[in-house]
């Protein structure tokens, strides 16, 4: 992630496209839950509900940060989990990003 993110930033949009191993967008439209799990630098987890950017068929989701989400500077990790009623659970690869300190 090349964008600068700062501690305390509210309204930062995490926009993610989920693709399968062949690079084809994953159809999320029939999922029952789409969550992003953030692992903070101190080891605490933050689990949030993601929204579809469109209708979910294009694999595009987003989450806008809220007050208190980005509370620590340092290296963060995130992973998406998608629940389907009949197919079980889809788990994405882990992505890493940094949150910068503020003065």
C-alpha cells in the first residue's frame, strides 16, 4: 500500500479487490459476511465489516476507518474473510501496511 496513513485518521478508505488464483474477481454477491481483520502492531485484532463498492460481483469491497481504528503507529497487517452460506469461508492473503506517527 503506497498511500500514507496516519495515526487517528478517520475516513481513510481501504479499497480491496478480491481475485482468485487466476486473477479473476471473486463474486461476493452471495456472501453472508465480509470482514477485514486488522492486526495492530501490539498484537491486538480489530475486526470490521466491509461493504461492497458495487453489487459484490466484481470482488470489490471497502471500509472507511472510524474513530479509534488506527490507534498505533507501526507495521500493521490485514486479511479479508468472506462467509458463504453453502461454500464455507474464503480467507485472503495477508497484506502489510504502515501507519505513521503524528506530532
